[in-house]
């Protein structure tokens, strides 16, 4: 089975900015993404998601290295200062590279 290297960019942030993030992520080159609700505790306290202003989402983008770096740089530049957000990158291997 032939595998192809890609990067997984994971974004955990406030659900209130979802539509803005998705617009930017696509503009910066992502072909797709997966969104799930997220809860947890971090530097800004507990995010339980029990009311709209307290909800987090997790966005996962599998893409080429260069696209992941571009998206991460854009998010840091445009969102880090004003929103709770963490980003992390992981190496992944995909079996259908045309999807990413």
C-alpha cells in the first residue's frame, strides 16, 4: 500500500469565529476540513460549552506542508491576539493524496 505524506493542522478555538476561520482557511489553500465540538481546560480557564459564548471547536485540516504553514501563520497573525486559540501540527500519511 503506497502512502503519501501530509500535515494535519489542528485548531482549537472559540466557536464564535467559526465562519471567519473557515473562510480564511479555504482562502489560504485548504481543500477541506473537519469540525467537532471541543471542551477542556487551559490557560483561559474551563471551556464547558454549556452556553454559546463558552463553546470551543476543533478544526482539523489535512494538507500539504506549505499549506499547513501558510494557514498557521495566517491564524497566528490575524487571530492569536484576540481569541483563545491553540494550533498544533502532526505528520500524517494518507492513502488517497488527491483528496488533500
